[in-house]
């Protein structure tokens, strides 16, 4: 058992690792707990989107926290440290230069390709009871790991990549997982002590100093200049103002042909 984990289980197939961990937290499991699966039958992304991958093609995991040690307005930092830790792990295992794997606000890991980006992983954070005496947070991440391009879904192939493609060799998901946990453990310890590596998180933002389209729930699109991210709120900074997730449905880069979604 990794020292900072209270519970760790691996499954062949589950409906959703987020749901597994949410159930553990509801039963009283202390943080931090971890569920890993080779396949999901009801995986989901942000805004109710589905998330699917062939068995063994992706590293699928969820972490459960009881973040009473974070202010309610800082709980978003859990997803931030999970994203950065996985970006570092992917770079180590695929032998990529530092900061090759970037973050596309609010919830994707991507790599640059020409004038656009290719999606490598997606992050989904879900919370219950934030602000109460029993706050719970689940951070799920699905990483396109040992997934050959020849097996990419035809409709997604132009917009996605995998660690296997980036490394040009097979990828050991176990090695990615252990490297990820090694990178995550000190970040969790830092958060518990009130420390957050805001510069490291901000440096990986692919949208900084680029034009982006903000698409709201009604499909209305506005082109703005992204200038960075706010370490206090987690918001995207555009044209001098903060934008939080609840205000928009999508963030799209506008440079060149749109390749990342």
C-alpha cells in the first residue's frame, strides 16, 4: 500500500471508478482512497459526456478525498495536483521533455500538434457536502495509455493521442500508475499544509496568451484572449476577467484548425 493511501483496489471492469470511490467515501472510508480499472461500462466526462476506451487501452482511476483540510473555495486544487502529477508521470514513462504534456483548462491533458492540440487524458471532479462537516471529493482521470493509433475511434482519431503514440512503444500502465502516485503524494502533503504549486500548474496551461472560444450552454460562442489562470480561484483569465467552469460549456483554441475538444 502506498503510504498516503488508505484503500487501494484494482478491478477488471466497473461501471465507473468515480462511482466506486464515491461509494467508499459514503461508507466512511478515510482519504485518500484509490480505485483503478481496466475498463468502464459507464464512464463519463464533464457535462454528462460519455467516456469509453477498449479494455486495457487506457489507465482509468479515481481518487477519493475528505478535504476538510481545504477551504471550500480551494477544493478545485485537488484536480489541479492530480493533473500535474499525471502529466509528469506521462513524461517520465514516455521519455518526453518536461512540460510536453500540457493542461487545457478546465479538465484536459493535451499535447501540442501543429496549430492545435491532441487530447491525452480527461479529468472529472465530483463533490458532495463541500462546506459541511463531511466534505467529499472524487477526482477521476482517464489516460490514453497503451492505445495504438490504429485502434483509435474513427471520429476521435484526429483529436486524440496516447502515451504509446508519443513514446513510439508499448506503455506499462502499472509503471505510469506508480510514477503518478509518487508525484502525487508530496502534492497532497503540501495541500494539507496549505501549500500549492501555483507556478507549476500555471506553467502547463496551453491556453495562456492564445485566443480561445468560450462556448456557453446555449451554444453561443465568444472569442477572447486567455491571459493565464488565477491561482486563488482556479478560474481562466480572459480579457482581464476570471471565467469559472459554471459560466461556459467549452473552451476551444482558435488557432488553426480545431484539433482538441
